[in-house]
C-alpha cells in the first residue's frame, strides 16, 4: 500500500504544523503497513531527512507562493496522484492546502479554522482564494482529523462537514524534550545564540496581529510591571507573521520596552530549555485550534496562563489560570497572582504536569494511522 503525504504548507518543519508533521513521521513504527511517499516544495526536500531517511520525496509545484500552490492543488494534484498510483493521500495541513478533488481516498488534518476568525478586515490568513474554496474542499475529503473538539465544532458549523466524517485526535507532547527540570538560581540563562536575564515571562507564538493578541500582552506586562515593580522581562519567542510591525511598534512605545525581548524564530531544539527557565508562560491568543505552547509549558513544569478563548480551556482544563483576552487588566491580574501567591503557583505547576501526561505522540500517530488505513479500505 502506497500513501502520498503532502508536505506543502508545513513550513519545512519550522511552524506548529511543521512540528506536527515532523513528529508524525518520527513516530511511524517500522512495522507500518504502508509505504509513505512525500511530495512538496523542492526547497523542503531535505527538511525531514532526520526522521524520514528512507522515504522518497518528490518535488512538485515549481512556482513559489501561496496562490500558485493553491492552484496546483486545484488543478494539478489530481493528475499527479493518479500517476503515482496512491492508495490514499494524507494532508497534514488540510486547513491550508486541501485538494479540491482526489483520485484516491483523502485524509486531512485540520489544526484550526483561523481563516474565518474575527471580522473580514482581520481575515488575512490563507488569502481570499483559499478562504473561498476551503469549505467545499474540506467537505470533499473522505475523512478529517480535528485536533480538538473545538475545531470539530467549527468544521460542522462553518464548513458544514458531516460530523460522522470527523474524528478528534489531539496532538502529542514530546516528553523526552519537555519535562520538569531542576531550577537553578543563575541570573542569566545561556541558550545559544541568546542569553536571557531571569526572571522572565515567556510567550511562544508567531508574532501575528491581531489573532495572537501580543499588543494586549505588552499592555498587560506594563500594568504588571507598574504594580509590582518586579524585575521580570517579557520574552516573545516566534518568527514574524502578519502585523508583526504593529506589535513591535507597540513594544517600542511601552514604558517598559527595555524589558521586552523578541527572539525571532527560535530553534525548536532549544525551546525546552527556554520554557524551563521561565517563571511562567502566557498564551494570550484570541484563537487557538489546540494550544500547543500551553501544553509544552505545563509539561516542562512551568505554570501556564491562558486566554479563555477557543480550544484553550479544552486543552488545559483546570490546570491553567484563565483571563479575558480582551481585558489587559485581567491578564495583568493573573500575572500578579501567579508571581505573588506561591500556593497557587505550586498548584498550577503540579496540575499542569499531570494534565500534560495525557498527550503523547505515540497515541496521536497510532490513531491517525488507523484512520488512514481504515479509509483506504485495505
């Protein structure tokens, strides 16, 4: 059995979706029933070599760009998949690049429906073409894997996908990388190529305005600093995306701009150390399809503060402190609470460690493979 695997829109393994694909490939057991054949951009040919040294990679779509790639999935994917004689095709980023029609059974993962979040003015994700065709394309998939119940509900309500064709399979956590570490008392933490002065508050997310809510986080951090006079810094770890200039302008205008640090895209291998060194982590997003950064923090033994929005309460349950993402004062109050009340700090830490144990990549990949095999009918 030969399964095609679409690596388009997975960002060479550097984004959250890319991390999902990397972990999926890494955890495919040697006794797999199928041979996977990867296809995607030429420049991603070696992106997954460390985890798929024996899988063939077939470069496709010679014209770069989101629109050109969407058109390739619309008009050329069908012929390509037919020629390769796939028994099925797996789309790890189906919310970004679904096929319109497939000659073989198709299975897609939907990580979020962010393209439909907010007002028309804020809907910059995907672009107009994909927003227009996405619901119909999703309905044409044979099976859809949603990463949370929240995403499943959105698929039913926004894309009108039949509920019985959607299965919820949460993402996993790499517990060999993210685990509680002994806390040292050093004032400066060296994580190549950076040094971080402690204590610091950590937010791991692409710099994407307004959906990731960094500007209100910067405002809340200012309130926190003004009220407590604590020495904390705010570390924003993530590459620039839509609206990053507005976020950086807000940081530059803050009275506490000297304590706000942008790392840019942070090396994934060093992320566990960055989490472990934080006083606490904060996820201020207006929308998250799953909430991976909150789970990574909790698995690392670091308390998580989360917006009461989208899938975050589902993912973290009672293990996080919640705030209104539209209210910077409320966000700052939670920051003050976790920094001043040691009992609450220790309770959040313990509950977070326990909650994170429920998520593993082995379980995620096992269930995903079962769905793929069932869909092929072989």
